[in-house]
């Protein structure tokens, strides 16, 4: 089941967020975040520190 199908399904979930973190070179992190909202297209979210 995909993230978008979770929010468009019958479970009454209005939104979901997917955060991906990858360790690179022992100290560097690659990050990405996506927001899935019911009846909308997924969008990338900016992560701040």
C-alpha cells in the first residue's frame, strides 16, 4: 500500500508524512520529506534545523 493510497482510502486518514534519512560518509545526512494530503498530489517539504 502506498502513502497516497493510505490518505485516499477508507481509514479516515487526512494526511501522512514520509521522512527519509540516509547516512553518507559517516557524518553527513541526506534527508527528504514528503507530505501526502487527501485528494491532493504529494509535495516535497523543506526540512529546517
